[in-house]
C-alpha cells in the first residue's frame, strides 16, 4: 500500500474504525477494531481479539471499497 493510501486512511481513522466496527457488529462478531496506524509497509488495524476469516474478509472488503484508495496499489491484510 502506498504512502498516500496509508495517509488517507490514517487521517480519517476515527471514521474508518466506526465503520469497521459497525460492519462487524452487523454480523454479530465479538471482534472490534481499536485503532489504525501506519508503518513503512502500510496500515495496521488493531483488534481486540484474533480475527476470524469472516471478520477479516469484512475488513478487507471495507478497505478495498474506500473511495480514496488506489485499488491498483498492492494490498494484503
């Protein structure tokens, strides 16, 4: 993930945390996102528990669908 994508996500971290938690709550997950930060390799979304594959796919889909993200840039979760 490029620096521009990471910065765009981190600048609006509160909004993204709220949206991710709402999506997780909708599927009755007990996982919640606590915070987002970036390092030299991309962004990190910290959660309160180890995330299951269903929860991971929800977070991954959310991040990929963000309007301000360059989808051509490589991303892995």
